[in-house]
């Protein structure tokens, strides 16, 4: 799949034709949604629930819009790169490979974990009498862990609520603050290559 997937990204970035581009974008997005569905299916089975197709559909529309934005940004960066000056094929190949790998890496994680999280959201939905929360965990002892992740460490929220929302203010360990301005995060991911993880608490 990886080779075919990378090929779709290349087609999306380099094709001038709207229809080819749209088709490639849909196929890329379908691939990531497939990961969410399979992550959810596996966890749903583990939890002894029945997979609910309609419930899984709920999470798809926002993702399509979000992913289209990411893809369009990627395409514009590649177009700019091509137009800036004469680029060799090697340079373009390198830049494309780097951008594509980064997006795939982030989205694969985001969707797999998102799928698992959705299974717990389904569980909460079916069992209103139990309280399910999730906790953000960061690599606290690691000097490479960023201030946002350190600040989020230990944050516990109901499983159906996001850890991070656009415009949310995060107070950093050094007393400064940043305004989070990205999409809602149901999983503990603050930035590309974030290594944080969630624990689920069921009472
Ligand atoms: Zn992190």
C-alpha cells in the first residue's frame, strides 16, 4: 500500500488536472479513514461491543474537510518549490518524499489512535452509567519533550471531549503561554512527531 499511497500524493501534488487531483485526494482520505475504521473495529471487538457503522460515519466528515486542508497546503508548498527557481528532479523528489512521509506518519498515527478512541466513545455512549475518562501522558523525563506536551501531561477529560480545542490557552512549565490554534484533538497529539499517549480510565 505504501508505494501506491505515495504515488497518490505525487499525483495530487503534480497533476494540473482538477479531476485527477480530486480523485487522488479522495483515495488518500479513504485510505486514512480505513485505518480509523479498522482501529475502531479491533478495539470494539476487544471491548465486546458490536461495531456501529453509523457511529463510525459520524467521525468522517470533519476529517475529510481537515485532510483536504492539509493536502491543499502540501500541494501549494510543492508548487511554490517548483516555481521558486529551476529545480532538479532529484531535489523535487527529495522534497516530495520528505513531505509525503511526514503527512503519512502523522495521519496513520492520528487515525489509528482516533479509531481506538472512538471505540471508547461508543462504549461511553452505550453505557451512560460508567464514567470513562482519558489522560494525556508525556515523556516527562525526556529533555526533547516540548513545553506544550509537558503542560498537557496528566490532563484528564471525559472520553468524548477533546484534549485540545482551537484557541485554547496552554500555560507552559516556564510560566509563559501559547494559544493552541490547530484542530480539536481527541488523542494526545500536540504537533508532528508528538510521542504522547493516552490512558483510558473506566469507573
Ligand atoms: Zn507530545
